[in-house]
């Protein structure tokens, strides 16, 4: 467990966002139930589902229960991009999922926790320590293409002697918007800056220019 401390936001309010695909819909009830182990509890839980296929419809068809005490959102509402436009990479839908995790505006709070839809918590997890987010360390990795992408797009690479790949991670909307601002300045000059009006256009530009593997975990953690 490691503390992440550069964000000036000291609020411990957060929401949980669970991106999912049809193959994992039958696990959702168990994942949501396991979130009882989070301390403090999230203010909202939102399941972002793929390909316009609502989990409850699939659950009724195949005889499994889906959670009814959460919010549901189609992925296109969470990230209105054409997932196939990242044509410079061989797996555009995989990049699209990374962008959902990095740049969504699903939560009303600055902090949002991404929980992968194949993860079930089995013990208490303290989300914060001293009002700062905790990071739950996984196996250390040194995957060069992740850091080359970060350097090409944002101007920084591997900044710590360990990696940040994890199935659970707390993101900050403020921090990821700062990343978009950094991208603009690196690619188009220091006179450019992110605004609410151009935010979607900037995300689309970054998406189309993505030609290598990106890590939704490494990018914000190394930036911090």
C-alpha cells in the first residue's frame, strides 16, 4: 500500500465506476456486494456497460441477477467517442476502455474509483490515509511501451522505481484534466489550454493519435 499525495483536493468523497462487458455481467452482483469492504463507502456506484447491451436485459435472458441499487450508464454516454477511430493501434476497443477509465465524467465527485469487472474484494480496504488516496500495489512491471506512450503524448515516462498497474485505482478528474492540458501544450504549444468547451475535442484528438499501448494506471500515477 502506497500513498498518493500530490493532488491538493483533500476531500475523501468519491464514487465507484465499474466498466464492464457482457462476458462479466454475471459477476456484477458479487462485485457490488464486495464493495462493502471499502472504507469509507462510496457515495454512488455506476456500472458502465458496453455495446448498448444493458446488464439487466442479459440477466433476465440468462437467469442471473444484476444489482438494482446502482446506476447504469451506456459507455457512449460515459465516453462519446467512436471506439474504432483509434486506427493507429491494432485493438481500438481496448484503448477506448482506457479512455473511459481516464477521462470519464461519470462521478459527481472529483475522486472516482475504477474497479475492474472481474475483481471481488475479500477484505477491508482503506481508500484514504490522512485524507490522501492509498494505492494498492500489485506486481511490479516495467513495460516499456507504456512509458514510451506517456513520453510521446505527455512528455514524461517512468517516474518511479515501481509500476502502478492495479485492478483498483482512485482517479481524480482534476488530475486527468491537467493531463489533457499537458497533452495540448506538448503537442500544440504552450499557448494552448484545456477548457470545458474544447475538452471533448482534445480527448478525440488524443484518441485518434494513439498508436501504442497506453496504461490508465501508469499515466496519472507517474504524472503525480
